[in-house]
């Protein structure tokens, strides 16, 4: 049995898209290969590392675990949709200021996880920050500067 | 090896009736698909054997939390994030909220559902021991109608469940009867976040003057499914909490659990830690405790 591709209408970074894909295609692959939004990375491919994080209807998700058939009508924001033109989001600026990035693979997911945390909890403790980012792994292990960046970003 | 995508179907029925019709018309052909946090991992690993799925994620009939004086009912697609932030669940069912906070990370908690956790039927699932001690009931629906079953007897073996191939879990009902009980849970894993349990406990007890009037105990990762430990409970009822009681409880528990060696731990470790978790709970709620833990 061969399944046909389906058409999925959704909004990605404020732009309406009509995507053709197999129903079980991973949102990660559709965004990276179909729409060329390569900011998110594939790390583990099993929901452990958070490198593929996107915001789906405002909620943080691992795009490697979302089949595209489930995003019909959804509003998706990737790291490419966070800055307003040249104007960086406060969290992005804070990561720059604090050197909260080394190789950069985890950075898009870290920034999105931090933004998601600050939207739910504008004044997180350091423990809240650690919990909020617990699903995002940095294999350069540069966590302290990342935590400092998030703590500072919420003070603005 | 990665999955061959054209082999997989994922239907998105418009409503519950349509989903149930698909299940009824071709029994065994379709399987339910919730938030995908388990099934998508299998897909990517090339290990998702079943090929035809029905997405339940978007069905409004399977969402929402409703409250009466006697019970609180969660739609099967209630996510771990929704569980954790619900004020009545926080107040009256803290073990479920705690388990929800242990499950994966924020991104997983936004997609993982209570119904999906039950139907995935992993022995290591964090929320299931809590549902056992709260004596949850499940609403199973099919095109033939709806029925309520006790969750206690739902898992009948490893990944085996007492439901028919045309049925779905629609809702989970928790009786509001345990608010005054002592409530305790703890998970032992490799890491505080993300890790899958080596052993976990959910416990409720009524203890007065150091005597156990009633107790409910459930463990994860120590049997083919989540396990309510009724024999250990029977040993503990009406007993005063002292060293002898704890010793007897450990023996009863060891006889009741059937842990295995796997990638996360060993049977020996699990048995010992399960006993420690039970002793910790009892000792923490008893008086005059001297036992060597």
C-alpha cells in the first residue's frame, strides 16, 4: 500500500503556506527541506535534545516528534521568525551579550525554549530556568552562560 | 533504518464519531495516534510496525477537564502541561501533577497526553502509578456505545489492555475522595529531567497515631505494567509503623514485584530501591523510627 501526499495549510513565521507532504512526515523535515528553514537542527531525532524546537500554536514542541498531518491550520514559529527584521528579540540579544553560544547547534532551540518559558513565567528563578531548558542539551556544555542570558533577558 | 514514509497513513477525522466509524468498519486496521511522543520515536528508528493510524490529537470530544462535586474528568488528550497547571489537580491530585512534571521536558509535556500514556502502556510510564492509587476509571467508547471500566484491571500484561480493537479511551475520571490522605511520590532515574524511570512510587495513606488505617501503593518499572501492590497494602493495614512493620512490608513487596534487567537498570537494583522508596514513605510518616535504611 502506498499513501499519497496530502496538502497541509498552515502559517509559518506569519506567512501562509500550503505544504505537500506524506501525512507521517516529520514537521522537522518539512520545515527544513521543504521551506528551507534550517535554523532548527536535528540532534537526536527522539525528543531528548531539543535542537529541533519550534513553537506550535505558541507552545514549545520538538518538531521531530510532530507528524505534519497534525499541523493543519496551525501557527508555527521557528527561530527565523523571532527577530523583527534586524531587531533581535531580547532573548537573542541577551545570548549575544553573555556569549550564550559556542558551536551554535543548540542555540535556536535554547532561544525558543527560553522565550516559551518567559511567556509562561516572566520572572523565573534560576531553578525555573533550569527546568524550562531541561529538554535542551548543549553538548559544548556552555550552560552557565545560557542560564545567565535567560535570567538577564527576563530582567528587561 | 528510517521509516519509508509512503507506507504510513495518518488520518485526521473531523470528529469522534468519524474516528469511531473508521475503527468499527475495519477492526484492527487502524490504531489511535495521540501526541506522537512515543510513536514518532519508533517511526524514526524504523521500528513502527503498524502502518495505519487515526489522529486523535485535534478531537474536541477528547479534550477538556470537567469537575463535579464527586469527581474530576480529564479528556484523554489532556496534556501533561494542562495537568500540571490545573488548580484542582494541583490541590487534590498532586501525585498526578508531580508525575506530569517528571515526564520528559516542557516540549514533551506540551504533546504527551494522559490517554496516550495509558494506551502506550509502558511499565515505566510516570503518570500511571498515580492513576492506580487514585483509583481512576476509564471511559471507553466505540461505535457501539460507551462504558466505564476500572483502571485497576486495565493492564493485563506487557502492553496488553482490557479494551477491544474498535474502542478508544475517551476520558479518565478521578474520584475526589483522597484529599485528606497523606500523598507521596518519588521517581528514581538517571537524571532529574527527561530520564525514563528506573523505579517510581505513588503512595496514599491514612495514618493516625502512628497506625496505618488505610494505604494504597503503586510502582512503575517493576512489573510488565504499572502495578498496584495490594498484597503489600494488606500486610500494612492496621499496623503500627515500626521496624518490624517496615521489614514485613519490604518482604511482601519483594514477593509482589517482578522487575527485569534492561538498558536502564537491573532487577536487583529495582527491587532494592523499590523497598527503600516504600521504607522512606513509611518512615517519613511514622514516629520513633530507627530502622537501618
